[in-house]
C-alpha cells in the first residue's frame, strides 16, 4: 500500500465543498494517491447518469460480445480470430480516476501472461455454450491475478469515452480549469490533476464499490444463504463451488464451474443475486471519505497551539513530544469534543479500523500544517500506522499504530506488529493508540504488562495511549 503524504482532494484543490460534489454525484478522490474504491461494471446499468446507463453499458457490452464472438470463431490459439480477441482484451493502466490500490495513482493493467491465461479460460467457457458478457466478471472469482484493481482498470479502459462525457457535463457547472491533452490521437480539453499533471477523470458515485461484486465473496455467500431457490440450485448442480467458496480455493472452484454450461450459468446467477448497491458515502463504513472534510475544519473548529515547536529544529525527542501532544489532542477531541461520532455510522455501527487511522491522520496533518511544523505525518493507503517524519531529514521518526478494541489482534499488534513497523522505519519511538469501542476485556491490561516487560528487558518500550470512543448520551437524554 502507498503512503498518504499529500492529502490533496478534488474539493481542497479546486475549492469545492463536499456538498457540491455530492450534489453532482462525484467521488471526491485523493489526487496524489489512490482512493480505495473501484468501478464495478455490474453497477453501470443501474446508474442514474445517462453517460453510464446508456453510453458506458453499451461500450462494455459491445466490447465483450465481440471478444466472445472472436473466441467462438477461433480454431486455435494464435489464429486471426484469437489475435483479434487479444487486441480487444489488452487493457492498459489508467491512473486518471485516482481509484484503486497502489503506491501512487498508477493502475495495475493486464500483462501479456494474464491476458493469455484469461482468454484461455474465457475460451473454455465459450465452448461450453456460454455467451453472456458477465462471464468476464465471473472470471475474477477464480482466475489468479484478476482482482478489484484489474476489474476497475478493465472497465475504465472500455468506458473511458463515457467517463469523459460525464466529466465534461458535470464540469460545465463546476468550472474546474482544463488544459489540452491528446488521448488516443484525439485532442481534447480535460481537467488537469494538479498533483500529477495528468488528466483528471471524474467518476460517478453510483458506479463504485469498496470491492466489486465478483471479488467480494461475503456478498455472494450471504445471498446464497438467504435465497432458498438459489441455495438449492447451487447445492444441486455445483455443490463443489459452494463448498470451496469460503475456503477461497480458486483452482477447485474453477474446475467445478467449467464442468458444464449449467454449472457456469449457476455461478452467474449467484453474481446477479447480489444487490447492486454502490458504496454508501453517507454511512462511509470503510472510512474512505469522511476524514477529508475534517482536514479543513479541524484547525478552525478546534485550534491547537503548537507554535513553539515551529521555531525548533526537531530532533527525535522533540518530534516524540509533538506527537504526544497530538495524541493528547486526539483523545480530547474524541472524549470531550464530540468527535467520537466520527468513529460510528449513522446506524450506530462502528466504522472499520482504517477509519480511526484516517481520523487520527486528519487531526495530525491539520495541526502540523496549521502550525507550520517541520513534521510530516504519513498514513498508509490501507490499514497501517501513521508515520511522523521530520521534513528536513529522516533521522527523526515516530510511528503511531491505531487499533480498535474490537480487533482480536490488539495484543499481537503491540507485541509484534508495532515492533515490525518500528524496525521498518528505523526508529525506536512509537505510540500504540488503543481506541475503545467495546469488547476491550483485558486487552489493555495485557499490553500494559507486555510494556513493563519490554522496559525491564530493553530499557525502552512503545507508549500506550487509551482513548474512550464509546458513544455518549446527548445532553437532553442525560437530563
């Protein structure tokens, strides 16, 4: 996973509010690194935007209908029909949406070997008599190397014209500055990503998911378990697939699915039964969006004076002291200033652990920037620590690892994982930030005992900070 060092977003760089982007249904992405959301082609037909439910779905369907026709007509690998299918199945990296995994805004694309193996499997499916374009989504269930990033890359390649049409229509109102680019030999004016200089393609919110349906086994497992008719069909025709789903044994599942046309059609039926729901930005369970709005509001709503440190050349001791102050501020904001609400969805469910990490990062970054500190917080794109590095050099580093009390690996996180992070960052200074949202048990007592043993053995151990993130009753309810 990459590091978030520059949390520039569409809203912050182009002076647009989150509400405005939400009104136009635009994903507010990070511009210098990937936002962990993915375009799911199975959502295109349900989009409210004509560029998607008309243009994009037409492009997607036509591309794969042609590939299926070529594979059906191919007599052997390497003949004209096969080479035609290969040309249509080569999907390059497209970073301009700023979605997906990665250390930067670069995609993953399809290499020669992956194209060859995928087309070979697709050809076997076509020979069964299956001509449904969704077979290429189903491949993600068992074809090694096809995951959410590549599905998103594949779809972006195919529907790029429709995404550009959506971008142009929306930007007619948003008025973000554009510059000339040449794409595929065509001259066009597009929004410029100020962090990379590349084109910026806007993406509708209603076609993205945290994981595409075809890679999220939890959704498929749930719909099969809840649908009696589908469960009977699965158990009756391809029980082996159902048996191997939870074990994620792709080879066995692939063999079962390729057993007959009926078996593969059952696999497609499972995919289609999953409710076509895009990522819920209002709930934001994964913590992909909520923290971005806090970057600007925190310094104004909760000013925090660290000015004396801005005058210092920070060494490791001073850097650790600043980080300690920021941790204390985080604790105060959560426990006393109402920011505990950011740890929970509107339905009263706790957000995922990454959300806590992003919340801490937003607070840390906002205060470091507001106080002009020579200290740069970096957050992992996925779950992981927040690293503080003195901007002028790499000699002073402090690691902050955030864990929720519900995480069963809290003790391992302190005893082993944090030590691994420290070693990787070449530092012995760290804070283990434990956020209590329930099911704490004796985890805090255990890690405190481990810390005592560390100090006795090594003379130094990572600090432990406890934050009570449990919901508070409103003032009216307490009266």
